[in-house]
């Protein structure tokens, strides 16, 4: 199978033991791109992580987590600055809210890696790394170069409004990325924030509009209501969520969806922009179903703890 590179931040999630603002916290490896890389490795895809990680003890723990999942860390940059922290609060329904501590942290100083290794077929981007400068500009250059080189590019913006100083400027920048993105993944919250509305019909219309801007497919996650793929060739394909295991929290669920879809595409020789257009509706349904099963396992246990391949066998 070809290698999938995941570009973006690694941080430490301070995960609460139960709901409420004053619940006790435990440190766990996290960050949307990091979680995606770990999930890909656990599922069995050759994966590489492209990031900048602190030399502090948290940074060493993050690297250990990547290695244990089989993720290649050769593209990881290091620095003496501290690791970013994300303090999480869990609501009664299991949904998560985040407070970020990002000033002066190592991942913000990510620099251009130069040409990527020849075995990389796809690169996925997302979350804080595309917001916080100066690293955001470097990641954006990697995105545009990967697209120009014919690689499959995937984007999950994973919107964190408290980190975005100028919302309108960010929306404009997001729009500027779309011509260089083949696979766009959004939660309904992300899609509504980007569109400036919480009306479900208007959110869907906005997602269909993203298809006209460049992406070959838009994946929409909607919590307990399931997963939807909006495609150019087949319109809308939907699968329900599988939450029969129960929900501990939703941390890392969207990242697991990202990884599971990319893993499924790699296993079906579909890691390419044109290959996405050739997928049938049944194949999209199978990819989403696989991702829903993987995300259900992540939701069933605390923190971002994606499944191993054997758990989905």
C-alpha cells in the first residue's frame, strides 16, 4: 500500500474524568492530525507524520505513540519550545469543548520540509496547524505543492473558533485552499460555522457549493446522525452511526473517520483525485460504513483512542 502523510500538530489533550468544568484531568496524546496518523497506523496503512514536536517529555510521549502505531517519524521536526496543551470539557451528552494553550509552543514553528519522499501518495491536513502562524503558511505551501504534484490532498479544517482572530479572513483563506483539495471532510458544526448558518438545508447547500470549488468529494459527519458523502458523480450517499457500544466521549471520532476513509481508499487503489471520481455509490457506502464502525470504537472509550485493525476484522 502507498504511504499517506499526515501534516499538522501534535499536542496533549487534558482529558476529564467525567462531565463538568472542574472534573479531574489526565494527559493524553492528541491533536487532529496526530490522532489521524495514529489511527492510520493502527489500521495498517503505511503512514508518515509531518510536523514539529517539542523536545520536552510530552513531545517524547507523542513520538512514542506514533512509533507504537507504526507511523514513520522521519519527517518530524523537533524544537525546544513546549508542547501545545488542549484542556477538554465534556458535556452531559459526551460532546467535547476545548481550551487551547498555544503561545510559544513548538508546533507553531513548523518549517517547509522541501520535496516529499517519492513513496507518498496522499497528504492530509487540518486543525490548529492551518490557523496558527508562522507554521500555517508553511503547511499551506505543502498543500499546494502536493496538489501540483498530483497527490491526493485531504483537508479536515476541524474549526476551533477561539483560535481564529479574524473569522472572515479565515473563511476567505479556507475558500482559497479548495482548488488544491481533493477530499474535504467537515463536521456539521464546521460546515455551519463556515457557511454562517445552522440551518441544515443551507449547510448542505454550502457543502455542495464546495464541490464546485475543487474537491471531488465532501465528507460530512453529523454525530449520532451518521456520515454523508457528497460526490460529483453520485450525489449524496449516507450511512447511519453505530453507537451500540455506548459513548464515553467524542474526542478523536472525526479524526478516526478521516483515517478510516483514507485507509479504505488506499486498500481499494483509490488514492488519487481522479480515482475518487470513479468510485461507485456502493463503494462510497462501504467506505463510510467502515469509517462509522471505526469511529464508534473511538467513541466508546475515553480520549482519542482509535481502533486497531483487529478490532474491525
